[in-house]
């Protein structure tokens, strides 16, 4: 069933669990993630990032992901991740994405508010949710132009109030695309943000955050964790090992069937980490 973030995050933000948002890059890993969600009986977010959109185009990406979402026995949100251009956002909404992220984190606060507000107005016509970002979460590699700017609580409150976004990504020491668990999370800053901001909070760069920090963060109004690198590692390392072990094999589907369970296993591990404490 296809949901948007407003169907998932408000309850999570008031509880001790969070919803995982997995960056997926094609049919096989998306299907593996949905299978994990169904095994766990949990809602999930499938996110398409800039690389996916540039490779497939929004229409093709939607045509791959939407059937998986609609046929699933659990709620699935199809989310456009980190988009800097309104034209692409609007194309994604037309293609059927149920949620979009307009990333104005590199803009001035006033311009970020104005452009995010316009995206919100359009998204409402489609019944879609909108995520924004205030502060700037840096990348370990691949996005050298992205600054590292910690979120200022007062700016976050103004941004959310004036733009009308449904949730907001914050920068508190988290880093995109870390291949080791090395982020230093500023919990005091997060607490001050949570006091002032009344919409669900989002953490990007989950793969680089210690499990102990994630367990603390999910107890707050953080309701969505974006997860990419650890899933890509499960897929890529698994594929390399499988192909090296069977050098005479070359069929794509043969190897995809070997790798997909590894992706499902990693997704289940993330679900368990973000579930309610038992």
C-alpha cells in the first residue's frame, strides 16, 4: 500500500521507534527491502536519490518502485531524496512519488524557506509529503560542494514554521556515505532543536552512527532515519563474492537471487535497531 510521510512519521515522532528510509538503486534491492518490511510487519520508505534519478529518470524510477509499493502488504512510501531543483520535484510528483525532499540546505535561510514553501504548496495538490533540510549534512565523498553546517535550533524553528514542510532533516554531527561508524552526534543540539521544532525530525547518514546513538535518537522526535551505505555494502560485497566464487556463471538474475537475501538481512537488522525497545 502506498503511503506518504504524514501517514508514518507523526506517530513515530511521539514514540520510541523510527521508520527506516532505505536508498535503493533498482528493482532487486527495492524488492529485497520490501520483503524485509513485510517480514517485520513494518512500514518502510523507499528513497530514490540524485544518482538514481539521473540514471533512470523520475518516470522510469517510479514505474519500477510504485508496483512494489502498491502490492505490498505493509505501508510503503516512495520518496524522492535530496533534490535541489523544483522541476525535478514536480516531475516526480507527476510520476506518482508520494513524498519529496526539496534540499535547500545550501541556500540562504530566506531562500530555502521561500522555495520550500512553494514545493509544499504544489505537493499538497498531489497529496504528497515534503521533507526539507536546515543546516547542511556533509558527505564523506561524492558531493564536494555540500557544506558542513550544524543546524541552529532557532533557524530550524523558523524554517519549519514559515515553509510548512512536514518533516525536517538536521545536521548534528551525522555525515552521508560514511563507510565506518565514526559520527560524533551532538545530542544536546538535537534536544534543543526538538524543543523548538514541532514536526518530525530526520537523520541522514545512519550507516555512520553508532548503535548506542541511534537507540538514543529514536527515543526523541526523530522519526525517520535515512540508510544507504550499509545496504549498498551488503549488495556490492555480496555480489563480488558470489561472482568470484562462480567464475563460469554470468547471468544477471542468477546472481541477483544470491544477493537479494543479503540485502533483506541487512534491512531486517536496521528494522530491529529502529523498533520499539522490548
